């Protein structure tokens, strides 16, 4: 694990200039400014500032303007007034149990995450994360879409992925998922995916359609296999130190407005997926409906290797109760 990380100089200076206010939060995401999630963040900014009468300000930085996710997380852990849109796979480095939320085929539909995050088990993990790493996970209800395989050649079965170098997120659950599905995982920052595909240093990427369109990946791939291997739910994490410095009323405003924005962003993402597919098809991309059971069978090993079987059973038990 990296111990010293530095934001790009220009971004760090910008974030520093913005941090002069007593209560100001700089929200980072790798998504483009046109993504439905970023638009919901901008709406949340207005609501938070209006409800707090300007006492709490929110600044949204899309396109990884504050640096890579790994760099930003380290800044947050150091107490910086920054938050990040993040998946549980990355958080598993600090709280292993949370990684199950990014596990393949965990849910059939993203709405099932609401029941998971309403369990005492999940809430306990969140508190342990704050205590052990300095990361406060505010919510986990930002649906980014179903992850699909974006490739140069048609994919119908796991065998078709053999030897295909596929960009994925650099965390154990993501790496093992892509490997189990048959591909060769190639972790890269999201901002580098377009050029890596263009130059041939990778053969494919796995991503949700709205994010792929935001990076114009249809210009450098020809096929999308609809594997739906992960329903990408994400959350917003900030510094526990900074969060605890807020007055109670500002914590409440931040929690409520970001949760509401997450719900709105999730619905906007769902609404946008069909339109994005149609747009990509018009631009020459071929979509393939695959037999997802073939891929589902492969990824059971991910749960076994990472010790997630126990967590899955615990969640099922709590939700059933």
C-alpha cells in the first residue's frame, strides 16, 4: 500500500485555495461532467448551500481533476476536506468485509442494495472503517450502471475472453472477477483507458455504458458483451476527522442531501442506459446478449478466494430476518 501520495500540483493548489472556508467539501469523481451522477452532485451542491445558508459549501471536481482515486483517498485519510465517489472494492483495502458489495452477481438488481445497507452488519462495517482508516462512508446508494465487457472482438462465452487484456479497477475483488471470467486483468486509472485502447496496450475494458460514453470509448472499441457482471453501486467517502469537525446540523444536511442526490442519480442512470446504448449502436458498436449463467458459474471462486462466502451468508440472514 502506498504511504506517501501527492496530488497534481495545480489541482492541489486549487483544492487548497478552496479550503479557506470553515466548512467546505471538495467532491472528486473520475466520471465526466456530463454523467448523470455528476449532474446530481451539482444539484446536491445547490441544496446543501441553500439549506446551510452558505455555511457549508460543496465543490464538484469531475474527470479526476484532484488526482487519481488512490491519491485522493490518501489525502482524505490525512484529514483533507475532500470526498470521493468510490466503490466498495477499493474500500476493502481498509475494511475487507466491504469488498463483498462489489462482488460479481451479488444482486440481480441495483435496488437490492438498499436492503443490504439497512443491515446492522453493514452499519458495523462502516463504523469500523471510520475507526480503522479515517474514512467516513456517508452513503452507498449511487448506482453507476451494470458493468459490461467493451472489446475489439465479439465475446459470447468466457472462452472468448482468454488472453484478452481487460482494464479493470485495481482492487482484489475486481481483479479476481475479471480473471475468473476468463480475461487477463489490466488495472489502469480510468482517465488512461481511451489512450490505452487506442495504442493497443490493452484489448478491452469493463465498464458501465454511461461512463464509457462519457470517455467516448465507442471510438476505440467495436463490441459490447452484456455480461452485467457487477451492478456498480458506489458511495461517497470523506475524512472522518473532517466530518466530526462539522456541527451536528451540517452533518445532517450533508447526509440527507447526498443520500437524496444518490437516489436521483441512480434513477437518472437507469433512464440513460437505453439511450446510451442506442447512441453507441448508431456509432457502429455491436451489442451482444450473452448467456450470463456461463460467467456467473465462473465467479463463485471469487467469493471463496476472498473469504466472502461468510459475509454473503450473514447478509442473507440479516435481510431475511
